[in-house]
């Protein structure tokens, strides 16, 4: 999710103190995880560029697989290849 949109969502959680604090904490934890994934993906992209420039295809393949796992939206698809 876009970091700006996620921050807006965190700011909109309101209500009673008992309701808002746990909800805000969950959203902040989600944002921290999303930020960490974005940083890791950026690091892996830079490593992939270096690996491809140096011709180390084994490392490049591993990096591409990790990037795919970090960035590919996981939408369930069925026989007709249409998302549900």
C-alpha cells in the first residue's frame, strides 16, 4: 500500500480510547512491515542490477525470485485466469 495512504488510514482511526489505541497500534505495525518490505525490495533491486552487470546469473535468479515474492500481489486465480 502507498505509504501516504497508509499514514492517512492511521490518522483516521478514532473512537473511544479502548478502541482507537489497539487499532492504531495494528495499523502502525502494518505500516512498519510495509516500510520494511519496501526497503528490502529496493535493496534487492540494487543487488540485482549489480548481479546482472557482473554476469552472476545464479545470484540474479535468486534475487529475482525474492523480488517477485516481495512485490507480486497475491490475488487468487482460478482456471480462467480471472481474479476472484
